[in-house]
């Protein structure tokens, strides 16, 4: 049996760049709008949902917290479009990803700790575990691809693989 212990690293734009975008205002320059009453931060993520006549789909996911350590048994990908998660609550959450490809292995997984004020946008085809809330139920604004085509592949890890996400 292969054993893997994943320890999350801090979520930064540089570390996460092989998998997509970190959505945050830190380090970005706003522009003033609405007669100076609002600071607007533009182009924080590359939303890519147009393949095969896709359209933007805006949803809210209500996610139950997961106890740690958490056994990782599956990951999924959305080959036809990106998928963005922005917490609507003040909450940290965990992200587990692997680069695009047809046959990711447990050793390809990386884990990140997203802090309050951060979101993520998975690039098309990036493997990821469903969003992992910490401590309490968390609502996420989700922007992904709508349309007629199936846009979700799942990969189950074998019973001989012991993948444990720690904090």
C-alpha cells in the first residue's frame, strides 16, 4: 500500500499558477468608480467557459466542513471550462489539485490553504478535490461552465493508496 501525507502550503499566485488563478485583491491595483465610493479590482481570474458553446453558470455551493485529517479518495476535473470558487463567508478552506493530464497519480497531488479573502479559479482540465470547508458550513460563489455537454470527469484512487490530508 502506498501512503501519502499531504500538508497544505500557503495559497499564493506563484505557487498555484500551474493550476489556475488565486482570486484576491491583495497585490492588485483598483480603480475608483461610482463617484469615488467604490474601488474596483478587475480581471482577477481567467474565466474560460466558452468551449463547445458553453455559457457562464453562476451558482452558490453550501459546503459542510470536513474533519482533518481527511482521506482523499477521489478527484475531479472539468475539461471544457474553468471553475472559480469564492467564499461568501469569512472562512479558510483547503484546495487539493493535480495538473491536467489523463492519469494523475497520488504523488502528483498538491494541497493549499486558502485564507480569508482568497478564492481560486481552476483552469480547464485541472484535477481537484471538491472544495473542503474548515470549521463551519461555508457558502461559495461558483462560476463555471453551463451548457448541454457533460463537463466533469472523476478519478477514484485505488484502495491500495492511502492519501491523507493533514493541516
